C-alpha cells in the first residue's frame, strides 16, 4: 500500500471524515417554487483530503440548480483523508444534500 493509492472500504481502511462541511445554497431559481429535494453524490477524496471528482448518484430533474449547488458544495467541503493501515489514500465517499426552502 502506497500513499495516494485508490482503495475501497475493507479491512484496515478508515473512511474519510468531513473536516469542514460546506452547505449548498438554496438555488435562487427555485425560490418561487419552494421545492424540497435531495441530491446524492460521491466524491473522490485524495490523500490530502481534497475533493478531486464529484459524480451525482441521485439528481434532481427540475433544472432549478439543485444539482449544480450540491456539486459546488461538495467540491468545497474539506476532508480528513481515508487511510489504509495508517497510510493516507484516495477513496470515493458518499455525500447527500437535502434542500428545503427558507
């Protein structure tokens, strides 16, 4: 196992942990509809805790900006990286954002 290797959950793996959560802004385009929705994503967290990639696993089909707001927040979230046997590694990690109107 080398620093920065991509791993999956299993023996000796400690999952990434959110160190600095960033909440998404409720999209202005959605304000007048007062819509509630959930967007689920997976983020690739590198060995330093930085998000390298984001992929949406459950999107909002409304085109009101929820997917973009969730992706933006996910990219800005800070993590403590995953480790395998004490070595910092890359790992995909699930995130979910719930949007409710103000």
